[in-house]
């Protein structure tokens, strides 16, 4: 399993690639514009091309994922907000495609109590429109758009595998995939504290969505309890899921080709090199458990 981290994009896109390398990442995730502002960053075409070339030739980082702007809410009630969200998402996708990213991870938004049924049409229309707009602007096929499972707060869309499945089915678009956040999964009420529970969780995802749609994991422990419905990331092994639970999930054979991206707090400044190391230990631990090895005695991958 490839392991990596969300890295800061300060100092330009290429700096984030170097930052990921310094952390020991196989994959990186970055924001291509400030995640809490609508205003897009004006990347020069040369900067986008330079990242794409450097990424393609990189010795250790094998893939880049981008995270969409947090302000986007495709399930909003106000048409102007949906329009602005769709345009921003399209631009996020255009930039991600230009830098050669494997996908853009999206929090679909919140219907604020209206119910998924009421917003399914508007959300799927917006998703397809953003992808089409991005392809036209980029002049090439767009990278994948990955709907992230939600922790389940308020009216967040994507709080269950069934909700994600209903959106994917309604959209009927192969450019859409899924990103599974381990903290959101736990907070939404899905346990995976034993191998059996982890197997059941992955089987449920496969039944509802199909594992071929799963493009990446967001790998985080949880500050909140199972089913608490809050999005609160914790460092691996220091939260409510703990090392055992994370290892049980990460060792699942069907997940070994899916990259895992850390979004943990670290010391308050995001993932550290030692967090990436812990992630690798947990993968090794999880594989050993399933191979009948000694749980809790992970082998170093490298
Ligand atoms: Zn996210
Ligand atoms: Zn989160």
C-alpha cells in the first residue's frame, strides 16, 4: 500500500512535492487554492506543466491527489451558491488535471436537513457539469472526481455507503469515484476494531459502491467515539480507533492497491515524517495479522 500525506502548498506547487518527499511519502495530497476562499490561485500554465513533469519523473512520489475547496456545497439551497460551487469545483478539476493529479477529493456538501432525495438531482447535475467544464478548459480528459464519505454531521451528504452509491448511480458517470476517510467512517458509525469487522465494512462498501470506485483512503484516527458524527482527526494510534482498528482495516487485501493519505494533526502543523512511518507500521501489522503473524509486532517496510 502506498502511503502519503496532505502537504502544504505554500511556496508554490513544486514546493509541496519536495515537502512530500521530505516526509517520506509515496503519494501527496494538496490544495491547489486556499481551501477556505473562493478566490482561485492564479497558477501560471508553466507552473502547472512543471509540476506535471516533476511528478511524472519523481523517484519516490508516485501519485498526487488534490482536495477540493471546503466552501463548495453542491447540496445548497441557494442557486447562486450551487453555481459558485460548481464553477470552483470545475476550476479545481482543471488545475488538478493540468498537474497530472490522479483525482480531486470532494466533500459534496450539506443539504441542511432537506434530505438526500431532495438534492440528488441538483448534486449530480453539478458534478457532471463541473467535470465537463473542466475537460473543455483543460482540453483533455479530466482526472477523477472522488466523493468523500462524511462523518455524518448535520445534513452532510455521503454519510453512508448507501448515500454515496445513490449519488454515483444517479450521476451514471465513470469519471466519479470515492475517497474513504477512516475517521469519517468510524464517526459515521461503522466499526472496524477486529479483522471480522473490517472485512464486513469493506464488503459493505463493495456491495454498495464497488471497490473499483475506491481511489484513495484518507488515513486518520478519531478524536471522537464510534458514531459521534463529528469530523475530528487524531494522530494514528492516539485516538478512539487506535492502532488495532486501523491495522485491521489497513491489512485488508483488497485495499493494498489503494493509496492512503494522512490528514492527521501532527504537532498542530499537519502530518510529520513519523506519522508516515507509523502508517507503514500499521499496514505491515495489518498484513501480518491476516497472514497469521504476530499482531502488534509490525515489520518495517523499509
Ligand atoms: Zn476531505
Ligand atoms: Zn475529515
